[in-house]
């Protein structure tokens, strides 16, 4: 279990570099001090592109502090992999939730909210609200 009982964040991407990069960005933008636990689950165990249920379950276990785990994903088959793990019921920590959010903006909002002590509902809501960010 992770420190502090904060919501943990798992970033699932088809690319290890993308997952790690977004995790680094989100933690950096969450401000100074301790951030909520964040783990990247990108690519396949052999370093290829794709998703891995083993990497996802390991990342979720790593960030689980008992307050829930928010899983944010990049593309279609990552969604299917996480949904399958959730349906199996015993692969992910209790309170794990797939969050419908844009990957980068949602990750930043999730990490900021979790780091400020938000519960799983608040983290999921903040990440999902990132769909409303307009760049024009």
C-alpha cells in the first residue's frame, strides 16, 4: 500500500514512454511537495507497443493506499483491457475505477485533485471535467 490513504492514479498507455512522460508531467504540474501515488503502465512487458494486464495490475497494486485507484487510459484496447480486469473482480484493488477522461489533461487534473486529498469521486470528476478544456 501507498502512503497517506490518497487515491492512487494509474496511467495506461500503449507506449511505456507516453505513460511515463504523462506521469512525470502530471506530478510536476501538481505543485511542490508530496503528490498522490502515480504509476505508469505502458506498453508490453517486452517493451513493445500495446497494453498488458500484468503491468496494469502491478501498477494498481503499487499505488493502492486504500482510498481507491483511478485508471486513465489512452486508446481503445487499453479501455478493453481495464474493463476486463475490472469485470474479473479480483485482479485490481477494491475501489479501482476506469475514469472517462482525456489522457493528458485528465491525468493532470486527477493527480492535482488526489494530491490535494480528494476522494475517488472528486478525482474522477476532475479528470472527466478536463473534456471541457478548450484550447482556442
